[in-house]
C-alpha cells in the first residue's frame, strides 16, 4: 500500500518537492493510516487536531490519543479546542457546517503562520461513493455527483486511491491503534445509513461496484468540467452587459434544444435554483411578461425580448470585514492574501495594481475591508493632497458596473488602499521602513 500511496501522490502532483504537509488527524482509523503512510513515505509532516467538544468525554480522549500519536512519531502537533454548538448558533449554521468552517479556517491559519504548503485530509474511495449517493438522493446534478476533487487549493486527499477494506487490512498488518467515533455506529445520519445498509446490498449485487461507481464519478467529473466550459461560452454569447444590468435575449435562448437546463446553468451563479429557473421558463412559454423573480443578491425581470438580471441595491447596513493580523487571508468580500516581508534589502517592488506594499509600523490592526462610499477620501500614491474616491474612479474611467465591485482597505479609519487600483501615499514604504506587509488581491 505504501508504494501505491507514493505513486498516487506523484501522479497527481499532490506534494511539491521539499514542502511541508499538515495532516488533519481525528484519531479515527482513516486519519491514523494516512499519518502512518506519510511518515513511512518520508514526508515532512505535522498533525492538526480539532476538539469539537461534541461527544462529552470522548472528544477529550480523542485529543489525548492524537497527542500520543504525535509523541510516537516524534512530530509537531497543533490542537484547537472549540465550542462548536455555540459557534453554530452564533453563525446560524448546522453542526456539520460549523465544524467544517472551523477546521478549514484554522488549517489556513496554521499554514500561513507555520509555513505548510498542503493540508491532507483522510477521505478515501468509499467516502467518495457515499458522497455520490448522498447527493444523488438530494437531487443533485453533475456538480454534486462528480465527487470530491483530489486537490482543492491547498487541500489534498491522498487516500482516494484506496478504500475502507484496504485501510482496515493495513491497520491489522501494522498493528495500529485508533479511536472509534461512536457516532459512526448510529443511523442518525444519512451517510451512515448509506454505509451500513445500501453499500452492503450493492456488494451482494455486484462485487466490483466500487470500481464501477468510481469510474462513473470520474466520467461525471470530466463531463462537469466540459459543461462548465460550454456554459461559459454560452454566457459570453448571450449576455449583453449594459451598465449594471445583464440582458439575456429570450428568442436566442428559447432556440436552444433544452432551454430549461440552459437557463438554470446561466442563472446558477447568481443564486437562482432549479425550481426558480424552471418557473421562469414556464413564464416565458406563457408570454407572461413583467414578472419579477428574486435570489439572495439579484432580481430577474421577465421582459418581452430580454430577461434582465440586476444586482440588488446594497443594504444601508454596511458590511465590514476584518483582517486581524498580518499574514491572514480573507475570501470575503474580496479574496486577499497577505505576507510579512522582513528581508527588505534589495526588494523589488512590483508595479502591479493587485499588489500593495505597506510599512507595517504605520498600520493599526485589525484592518477593515468594506465597499467604498460617498464622501470617502484618500491620498493616492505619489500625490500630496487627498482626493475623493468617487473622483478618482471617474478620472480612471471606471464603469458604473465595475464601481459596484470596488472595496477599500482601512487602517484606523483611514483608507490605505483602493483595492486593485491605488495605495495611499500616507502608508508608503520609506528609507526608514524595517518590515513590510504585502497584500495581494486574488482574482
């Protein structure tokens, strides 16, 4: 199994040469096997464990067990103890959604502060099949049936080449200890019902069902990528952008063989589900113009010749997002990464509007990210006096549609960066600068 593990990592380019890998280890059988394989394969690794406090004393016992694993293998470990129920209630999430958000956000923080390039999670081929059936039973299309990707950003799934039977055999061969999650034995969750009942019946019907479903998932993944490419081409062909509106010509769309499916994919990224898009199609077939449909962020008007898609007006309550420390990454409302540069001798400053360099001693954290507003002023880099942001955007010939996407980065109430356009002269690097923080706007 160790050779198959190495080959899978090599073939899929999961771990760049010389990089460090953070392993998400719960203490269960899958993550214990993943840890042992990485250790035997000679990778530079460390352990990350989240105590979600969801199973009374069991959660604490899991934490102690993972700590003992770190000692056994002689590697570093990181632990986060969190009240998941409280986090879920505060953020209006399900327990599963809350746990997922907590762990992946924390993994990102560790990678940034400790220099890990990859985070390995222990999902395997049987998990892939269970996810396939979960999404199938929920009425998913190709987006849900294509399965979990081998890589997603810095997240890797190095056990997708193998299944539960092989993992159990590996544990026996190497006499590995692991913790059994009592919740895995319950039929409370749909995944467990599929695992305990459906898959056992499939085994009776077809011994190699895992390989065949795996092949179907691979084909669905390839077809999904092709579909996304074709839909994007169709968007470019049909969408007519006028100021803050997107107009879709009805006649051209209705000429498509199955315009119900086409319209769903055209509108999906704007928050409209299949039920709504099908209702829009029914409205078009009845020539019932003037009807208005809503998603979370958009309005869709059925007009005589066009479907008109328009973003909803911003709420009067301003949304402000925070960057708590230098090096933190945020993905909302814009995707910003940041890093600290201490060795600044001979540093070449790139003239790239998506990059912003600041003297870190001039900044006051947390920094705020928000939409620009009426009356906002800043001192554009290279200028002496301040300028209204609105005037700067007009002078830069930024369209009305693009203005809606412009955000500012603030330090102690002062704009330091019109993100993606211009930094403030007040926070620039000088000859006395000792340490720099670089922000990068990811498109």
